[in-house]
C-alpha cells in the first residue's frame, strides 16, 4: 500500500521560501485547510495532493511511501 508522507510535505513547506499561506493559496486552499492537512486533522485527497505538489513545484512521487 502506498501512502503520502504528510510530515514530508510539512517539512518541505518549512524549508521553502514560501509560507504555508502562500502554498495554500497556490493550491487553491485556505490556509486553515492546508494547516488541517499537514497536521493530519483532515484527509488528503488525490486532487488536493496534486495541487499542493504543483504549488511546491515538486513531483507527485516526492512524498509517496510504501507501507
């Protein structure tokens, strides 16, 4: 089974030159919605995951892990 490393997303946002709010806006999300996702309080859909990866300018495979 493959899952998304949400902590990895959080880490890349922190290491980037973008704020979490900028990534949220670039993803078409509210900052609150992105906060809920990266703090694992809201499920991450494939569509939202794709939008976050695009906003971070990373490949969709960047955060996939085998479980």
